[in-house]
């Protein structure tokens, strides 16, 4: 309902551009959008557990200000008046940044993270903080202070991690976009399993200031969104140099929406088929899905050819060594002084870093440069790479693979390791009724081309985030 008590049906289904059009014609207000989002959260999140902190009063105050500014002729851009939420590893002034851990339940942020600051300047309305795996590394597990989010497509299946609350909030229509982080696939993985567009920008494209680190050399900040266009709009607000972040790149920011409708004619697309064709756990419906996308790209007059990259296990092993060593460096003091406050899974994963020697770490960094150069070399021949993101639809929670021995269902490490921009985009549903996705990868700082390919697939498949089944209490 609007603040005046008048029902406004279907507001949660409006894409960002359409919501913005209606805001500017007066058909809807930021208060109505915010109130509708808060009511939807109240109605369904008790069974999905996406949010761990809801700032309803502050959101409504911000929405009233957004409406007043539009009425006065001050337009902050496409996100003005649009509700969103953030993974609880990002600082928001005055709110807890718990990282879903007992160790930080009493922590209060003194200032906004860079991305929250940018979205505030863009006029977006922050609704609250979203659940994650502990420190974006340990989960889902039951020995944490907040319940794990549940997949709104089917609550018996995984959401993916660690941006799990972000994926659930968007997939269930609570918000059109949410911020996540991606170190080994934590934006793209949940997006793939929940039917969303998940964009990991180029390393350095988006400031990491004010985001709690997992692995300093691999962390990326970005968004999960209900559509590729929504993802492009959000990146426009997030991208840009931050002199207070040493890893921030001082490069021009293009118009990420300009070429979304240009199609893929003339583009050369390479498929690293050996990554996934015989990978343990890959399903035939995933193989068939990427085959359909290849055919679509050819019909749309792109050139699609196989490309050879180093073996996938080299990328994943190298990435795990670096991530685990750097995570241990972040947590070493707390692991020594407060080990009992970690969940068992986070403790196991992080303490593995103590076994990694300086020589191991240096050799992994040397290998990383070689692997990144191999991806770069492929992208001199091709404009894009096309590969899978998830080897299978979301697994059942009661059949989750062992995180220490079984390979992950998500194939995302190569491009977190190399820093290239990568987009997960849904391509339909599998036999279980759960989403399937593919992944596009581009040259450094060429997110516009990656988004263009994703938008083309979205258009050719006819994908729109649909009305979800009435699982876990979700209603349209």
C-alpha cells in the first residue's frame, strides 16, 4: 500500500527503468515503492530469511526526501527513489556490520562504505542488511546467529553463497537489486542458482572501501539484479575511481546501457569447453543449455568457436590457495583470541590458511599471473568468452557436496583470479523447475560488452524473472 493506504499492486515487479519512468510522471512515488517493498518483506521474509536488519523507518524518511527532491526538480538519476539492500559485509553508518558472525554482533559502522555512499548520492533507498555466509566464507550452517536464507524457487535447495541473502531478496521480489561481493563466485553463483543477473565487474572498477575483506587480492564488489538492464543501471552508479581505495582503478566510466540493444552481430565468442564438458557433476541439461545459447549467438551473427585455456583445476586450486591464505591473514588474531565464536565450518575453512607457507603463496601468485595472461591471450582473439556458471541446477540442501573434497557446483574461480569482468545470466529452467545460467567474460573494463551479450541472451530466451512458485511462503 501507499502511505495513504491505497493499494498499489505489482510494484515489486517493476524494473528499474519503468519504476523510474513512473516516478517522474507522478504515477507512483518513492514512498509507495518503499512501502510496497517493506510490506512484501514483512509478508514473505519470515520464511526466507534474506534480511538480518531492516531499516524501515529510515527508508521511508529517505523515500519522502526522494519524492520532495523530484517534485522540486532535483533528479539524481535512474536509481532515484529505487529501494535496495546490501550484503552484511558492507558498512552503513550507524548500523551493525556483523558479517553474519558472533564476533561482530556488537560492531557499529561509523561511516558508509563507498558503494553505499555512491548509491545514496544516486538517490537509492536503503532498506537494510542481508544475510550471508559467515565472513562470506563459512556457510550455510546452523551454528550461526542468524538463519540461512532459503531459495525462493524451492526452499529445499541451495541458494549458493556467499551473497545468499542478496540473491533471495532479489529473486523473491523484495528488491530489484542488492549488493553482493565476489571472491570466488559469490555474486555469480547465487545469481545463477536463483535466476538473476549477477555481475562481477573488473577488479578495481568498483571501490571496496568499507567492505569487510575476505581475500584482499581477489575481492570484487558488485550487484545481483533482476535483469541485465537493472545490473547495468546499478553499475553506472557504483563504478568510478576512489582515491581512498588503493585497489581502485582510475579509468573512464562508459555508458553501460548504451549498447544493451545492439545485439552480438560481429562479435567473436570463445567457448572454453574443456572447463565444463566432462567436469565432475555437470548435468546434460546444463550442456544442452549452453549449446542452445551458442546456437542463438550464431543465429544472431556472432562467431562462436572453441578456445583452449589452462585446465580448470589449475584455476580453482590456485584461487583456493590465495583465498585461504589471505582469509587467514585477516582473521589470525581473532582465531587465536576468540576461536569459540566462529562457526565450525568457518573455523575449518579459514584455519586451513595457517598451513599455507610463504613459498606456497608466492608460487600461487606466480601461477596466477600465468593464468590471467592465458585468459588475456584468449581475449585478444575473442571479444568474449562463454562458459557455464553452474554445473547443475541448485542442489538439494540435504545432498550438499562436502565443501572440502567435492568440487563446487559453481565454476567461477578463473575470473575472480584473473580479475576480468564476468556476468551470470539465466537461460531458462531445468527439469526440476530451477534456473540454469551461462557466464560471459570480457576484457578488462569492458563490462559494456559483457552486459550487451547478456542482454541479447535475455532477449532471445525471453527470460524475465517470473512469478515464483508458492514455495517457502512466497506469493506473487
